[in-house]
C-alpha cells in the first residue's frame, strides 16, 4: 500500500525537488556538458593504465562499467586525463551530480580547474578521492553507470 503524505509536506517536497532539478539543469547547461562529453569521447584511452587499487576503484565497479559497454575514463577520474585537461573535472563532478559547493566541502574546490587554469602539482592524487563517489552514486548500489 502506498504511503500517504500530508498535502503540505507533499507540496513542499515537490517545490524543493523541482528547485533542485532546475538548479542542477542550470549547472549542467553552465558547464557545457555536451562539449565535455564530446571531449571525453575523443580521448585516446587505449594507453591509460588502470591500477584499480591506486585509483581507488573497486574491481566490481570497473567490471560493471565494462559490462555496460562503457569505457573506464568515461566514468572514473584518471590522473593522466585530468593532468592534461583539468577542466574535465567539471565532467566527472557532474556525472556524480555533485555541485561545486558540495565538491568543495567534501573533496576540494574545483572552480579553478573547471575554468581551465593551470593544474597545481598536488591535484592529481586528490582527483582519485572522487572515484569512490562513483561507487556510492551508481556502481555500488547496483545501478548501471
């Protein structure tokens, strides 16, 4: 039997989630995600080495991406990719639907990378901290990426 929600609570939830959806949609438009996806698709990925342990990627998540027909660099952050193209942090942040503010609070600030500024030397190891979020957002919950 479906749970009955209070009419006012339901209206508040609809309003809140609609606002969140609009905010997310605006953020995706602002990052030009279509261009980022095209750039990800154009990456020569055959030379990328996937040391899953060092990249904080579980074997099961990696396998799920492959079974779904995806390529690992389309889902998981790889240091060679972001070292050459730091602005692609916006792509990886968006596929786990984490706002810039949330990313800054949980991981690190991404604004300077997303805007295409130079990559500081400490950045590459920190990018790997985002890979476990892919597991919890998608792969770790039985959802195909």
